[in-house]
């Protein structure tokens, strides 16, 4: 069965939503903390523009990364796991096949 053809039970959908939201919150909170530190270090207008450019790039990256379509969700979870935003325990309760695929993809 292709990854895009996987069936998600209602319980798995709930677990997936919670895991997705946790990872998103972790990444956003880290970004907020970084911006708070950087904003206190602003000394000149170039620092403002650099922060703006950084935030624009991060927004683009984050918006592209967090895609909650079931057809790509295993890939999204694998990337988030690899990057450290998602933890293995966040995925507990998913079918063993899905967990195995996510783990394998996160090692690539």
C-alpha cells in the first residue's frame, strides 16, 4: 500500500492532530524566544531589516513545512522528528506500520 493510500482511524487522526500541533507550538515558541532576544540586540536599522528578512524566510519555511494532508503526513512527521520538533512519544497510538515508516523516513 502506498503512503498516500493509508487509512487513518479516528483515534489516529486525533493523535496526529495533537502531535502536529505540539510540534508546531514547539517550533513557534522557539522562534518567539529567538526574536525576543534578537529584538533586544537591535542597535541600528540594518539590524531591523536583518530580523525582518530572517522572519520572512522562517515564515516561508514554517508555512511550507506544516502540511496536514494525510497523503503527506508521514513525510511531515518524519521531517519534524528529524528536526527535533516532534518526539517519538507524541506519535504513540499510531498504527505500528505508520510508526515504522515515519521512523525509517526520519533516518534518510
